C-alpha cells in the first residue's frame, strides 16, 4: 500500500472515531462485545496482578476498565483525541488513580521509533480494531517492540466473513505475528460468538483471539 493511501485511511479513521467518541458507550452491542473481549483476555493470562498493560486502540476504555481491577496499570493508546478524552474523563469521574489507568493520543508509528520513553509492557491487548488498521504488519511489529521479554500480545477481532472481505482470519494474523521475528508460541482460537444486525439481517460473528509471546 502507498504511504499516501495509508495516511488517508488513518485520517478517515481518526475523523470517524472522533465523531463516534461521545456516543460510543451508548451502544449496548459495543459494550457487550468489549466485556466479552476483556473476559477472553483475562482467561488467557495467569496471575496478572503485577502487570503493566497497554490497551492499544483503547477507544473509550471499556476494555481497560475491566482489566484495571486485575492488573497493576493500564495505558490506553488511541488515534482519536476524542476517544482519549472520553477515556480520561471516565478515569476522573470514577475516581481511578491516573497511575493505574490513563490514555494518550498516539499512532505509535514505526517510523518514529520509541515514543514511550523506554516504557515496556507485560501485556499488550488490541480489541476489535485490527480491521481498521491499514498496515497491520507494521502495527504488529510496533506493538511487539513495546513488550518486555516474555510479555504477551493479544489481538481480538472479528473473523473474516465472505461478505466482509477486509477482515482477517486468526490464521492470517498468526503468520503476521510470526513474521515480526519478535514473537513465539503464537496461536489463535475462537474467543466467542456475537450476533450483529447488518441491514436488517442478523449475522453471527466469530471473534478470534491471536496471542504471541515476546522472545
Ligand atoms: C471499534 S473501536 C474499539 C475500541 C476498544 N478497543 C473497545 O474494544 O472498546 C476501534 C478503535 O480503534 C482506534 N483506531 C483505529 N485505527 C487506529 C490506529 N491506527 N492507531 C490507534 N488506534 C486506532 C479507533 O480510534 C477506535 O477507538
């Protein structure tokens, strides 16, 4: 993909999610989906109490909120400033310590190197967002680079449906994880099923989970 195409997809995502931010949590299906993603993540990790977690493409913090009670800290990262504002508003309103949960607005571009001053994570999660990302190979390399040795990357997303061609199979992402050269013990599974209405028709979607461990 041309660099100009990548930046225009990123810009339109930013615009779309900036508009969507203030009403995002009013959609019960999105809240339910995030809950199921957080539960699936917590099923994958043993003893996460001391974990420093990054929630990449964190949105309004639905996943971070559920993880926060079980780990040491969660840093949300999102492209959309309005999503980040909603996230941090939630932290303030719920009286959560900023050291435990906070979000920053960043794309974490590969070309810009380390953008977090050497900060590394025990667990990086990304839920329901990979199908929005234009260069998943680059994003996966960037996310792997922010893991501590032995830390885990967990990506959840909708499984490819014949009628929605831009989404992935877990198997495709497994290859992308391995191609980073930074991840081992890579595996994927179906995490849960969710019904979703598309133009009056009810479809059942599988949400897959792919995980890998930093070498
Ligand atoms: C469907 S929402 C999911 C939010 C959250 N993960 C959840 O499950 O509630 C997708 C999110 O991905 C973010 N996003 C899209 N492209 C991104 C990128 N290149 N870098 C960071 N975040 C991105 C959007 O701003 C949006 O907040």
